[in-house]
């Protein structure tokens, strides 16, 4: 999947998505490993996530948690300055994030806005390579 397509998917979300969390994780370096306790039983399947050689049972919920979205941001831009704001009006709820000198990124929640900002930074890094 192209990063531009993933950015579009995140921009169109109105709520968190575990499927998108997986796509984001794989894009930024997480690895997924499936282990089976017993090869004869399908229920023995266990998914392990690995980042920088460290194993964990769960991938962060980037699109659901502001804390996880900030962890994502730190993965792609270890040194950053940014801000997040949100507003509620008759049209609904909207959040905005900006990181460094990047674009203002708008999302349905603060976590989604930060995810968008992180993905746009990653996109610019890939274009520079």
C-alpha cells in the first residue's frame, strides 16, 4: 500500500480502526510474527509484534489513543515540536495537529490528527530517500 493511500484512509476515518493501526505499524517498522502453540489446533495461534527487536503482545492503538499516536510520532520524528487542538460546533467535532513546520492535519479525533501528521512526516522522509 502506498503511503499516500494510507494517508487518505486515515483522513477519511470518523472513528478508530484496528485495521489501519496494523497498516500504520507495518509502515513504520513493526513486524508481525504468528506463533502456534500446537500446530494441529487453529486456536493456538498467537500474534507477536516486534519493534527494534523487542517483542510485545499488542500493537499500539495509534488511531484510538493520543498517547499511542504520540508514540508513533516519536518513531518517525524523534525530535519534534507540535500542538493539537480540537473544537466542537454544530457541524461536529474536529481535531487539528501540526508538527514542526508541517501542514495542519485535520482528523475526527486528536489521535487521528496526530497520526496524519506522523504519516505526512514519514511520507516526506520516504520522498527524500
